[in-house]
C-alpha cells in the first residue's frame, strides 16, 4: 500500500470516527448524518459517470427503485442485511437494462434519457395508487439487524453503522476502480472517445460497467434512506432529487472519493439549518451556495480543502 | 374501431381541443429553450421557472387590473406586458451568468442553470406565496363556443380555442420569418451554426446571445402568462414544465422551430388523450413518445445527425 493510500485510509477512518462522535454528542443530527452518508454513496456512482464527462439527471430512479423494493419486501423479510443486497440487485438489474439503451447516447441526450426514464418511474409510483399508495407513500415496519429486533434508538445507531461501513467499502472500491484500466478508460472517454475506440477499447462497454455500478451504489443509498426514514414516497424519484445528487457531486468536488461525502454533509447540514432559519428559502440558499462553488471553487469542497493544505509551508497531511 | 370512435366522440373531441391549447403553451416554452440552446449550447433548467414566474406575474397584474375596475379588455395587453417584463428583468442577468461560465465544462454550465432553478423556485414562493392562485378573468370574458361534434355539442372556452393556439401560431410564423428574412434573425442563425465563423464575419455574438436569451425568456414567460387563466398556479409548476419541454426539445431534435411545433402538438395531444382515456398514463405519455422516437431516430424527429455530439 502506497503512503498516499495509507494516508487516505487513516483520513477515512478518522472521518468515520468524527461522524460517530458528532452523532453521539448531538443526537438529533444522527438522522441527518445517516441520510447524508446514504446520499454520499449514491453520489459515488455519479462520480464514476462524471469521470466519463457524462451527467445523469435521473439517478434518483435507482435510489427510489431500491427504496421501494425494500419497502415492499420489508413486511415479509425485515432484515437489513437482506434488504440491502436486494435493493442493490434490483437497481443493478434495472441499471443494466436501461444502461444497454442509454450508453448509446452522450451529454445532453444521455442526461435527458435518464431524466425521462426516472420521470416515468416517478409517475408510475404516483399514479398506481392500489400498489404504491401514490403520494402518501409506504411505511416500513421495524427492521431487524442480523435477526435481532432493536428499539428505535439502537436501530438508528445500527443503520448509521451499516451506512458508514458501506461508505468505507464503496469509497475504497471506487478509488481502486478509478485507478484501474476501466477507470482510466472513463477519463479517456471524457478527453477523446474516438481515440479510445481506436485503441480497441469499446467505449460503450466501459460506460455500461460504470453505469451499472452507479445504479448499484444508488440502490444501496436508497435502501439506507428507506431504513432511516422508514417511509418512502414518489418524491424520491422526482427529477429534482436526481439534480440534488449531481449538485452534491459538484459541491464536494469530483476529484476524489472523499468529495461525495464532504458534499453530502455540506448539503444536508446547510439544508437542515437553512430550513430551520428561513422555511421558504432553503432552496434559494443552496442554489446560491452551488453558484458560488461553481464560480469560485470549481474543485468543490475537497478541492478547497486540498489547496488550503497545500499552501501550508510544511505541507503535512497533504493527500 | 369506427364503433369505438362513435361511442367516444365527445371524449375524443374534448381531448383534441384540450390537447391543442395545451400544446400551444408547451410550444412557447420549448421554442425558447431551443433558441437559447442554439446560441449558448446549454439546456436551461431554469427555463421552467421563467414559465412559472411569467404565469404568476400575469395573474398578479391581471388581478390588479380587475380589482381596480379598469376596462376588462386590458387583461390581454397585461398578459403580454407581464411576460415582456419578466423577460427583461430576469433574462439579461441569467444570460450574463451563463456567459461567465461559458468556458467551463458542459456539466458545470448545466449545474449553473440548476442552481438558478433552485433560486428562482424559492423567489417565486417568496413573491407570490404558496397558495394556489386563480386568475380566470380572460376565460370568463371571452365566454364559450359551442362546437358541434357528432350528435353532441362541446362548449369550449373561446380563450383556449382561439387565443392560445392563435398566439402560438403567430409566434411560430413570426419567428420563422424573423430568423430567415431579417438581418438580426440571420445573425442568430449564424451564431447558432458556428459561433467562431459568425464572429469572424463581424457579428457581435455577445449581443446576439443576449438578445436571443431575453427573447427566449420572454417567450417562456408568455407561455406561462397565457396558460395562467386555464389552470390555477401552484408551486412546482415550473419543475413540471421544464421536464415536459425537455421531452419536446429532445423528441423534436435540437435547433428546429417547426419541429418543436409539430412535437408540441404530438406530445400535447398524446397527453390530453391519456388524461381522458388512461389517466394513470398522463405524465408518462410524453416520455414514452420521446423514448420511442429516440430509439428509432437518435437525433430526434427533425434533428440533423450532426447535432448529436458523440
């Protein structure tokens, strides 16, 4: 393991410890942090697509798909360790089918097709009342963890722990993936796809692999959201929820696997505090934050932190 | 099949009429979106908010005119004035911001318009509140027309029958004439086709972009203003409108005005038929049409293959 990888591992573990500490000190933040980590996992998938220069305005589809899969399965199978793979599997399978179709398109058409399909799913959730209870949504029963029924307090902690473990796992995986030939091919696609094809690398298959992975990660995020809120509604699939994921990716910075999580914490905390401060203007505040990041810090929060560390004379801890 | 048509004549008639007036409003938004994409190469997510704000402003000004007891016909120029106002007030600053990020990646530019969408959504809530706004004075003033349909008669509002589609047609014809026959119009087409070449020919591309963006914003606002008497205004209408006009633009292919008109009609009629016959599919139909079209013609119904950058 290189020195840099080791440093990042220590940083990730330290971040996990800080999250647990904050959740213990400020109990009501535990919910917000769990949701933020869930979204961060989904945004890791967006990061993969961004590497290829593609932006999906429809990944809330996979978040919602897995969340609803969990909601439907939970009454018969209230086990977190089974619901998570189930959600990931459902999202991954649908991601494969949809992916075969959308990887033929680039840029705006890619974004729009994803948007369209997520909106189709949204209206299915909203309109087929008999099955999905429409905008009322579905409530989830209490979930067991490794076969153990927990009280609401313990269940909250267990979900947070599962979320952190998944975030660490997926974060490490994406880091390795991006450095692998498949990951390098993604960056090459962004620079010049034709050259990639000349080298005999099928661009569509490279993008498809990233797309399915992103669907799986969005699915895991979706199940965690469903287990945390214990209530799923069609709003999870609305296009603004997809925009939120892209927002978090840019806010955090697409340069590192830490970006999505930094972005997600920044987003959820700003949203929570802004909504408490001015009820009808939290979206406006977030919009202004996003504009500021794009105009003045295109590297996102991660890029800002990095350049701040770089400027230090000794350069300690610069990853 | 003929039997089915005879049995459902009334519903079909209503669906066609509703679809026409709906398509007219959608066209106004989609055509502006298309023009703006042409000169700036960015799909403006905030465009739907301009539609919503245009609708709210028209309703607010119209209600003011009515409450003051001014002559009733004044509500029509008010609709127009409100949209021009929205275009002039919001268009230039947004254009300025987008021009500032012109050099950035397309993803970031798209995100700039998403940020603007979030800001405008809340601005609209702060300015006009979250309660539904109803403004049906123009509808009531023009009354209804009885349209014979088979053995039945459909009473349909004259506003939705004549004013909405009429203004959309005038816009379509006016834009086609403007873009092809006038100097300014041809400058817009030149900048759309090749910005660099246009500048080399001495065209002030920055000015053309500003003009086009402001006009596109005013068209979206006009679409909202014209539709405001037909449905009550609620928060979220901007978000709904933008995804629908995305569907229209993607189905039509980018850079096609007549194409946008035909596609608006197709999607407007498709949606209203769904409303009357399969209400569950109402929201889905536009996207089903879009996906079906893109499967067969990836560049859109009327798009030229070159526009697809792969």
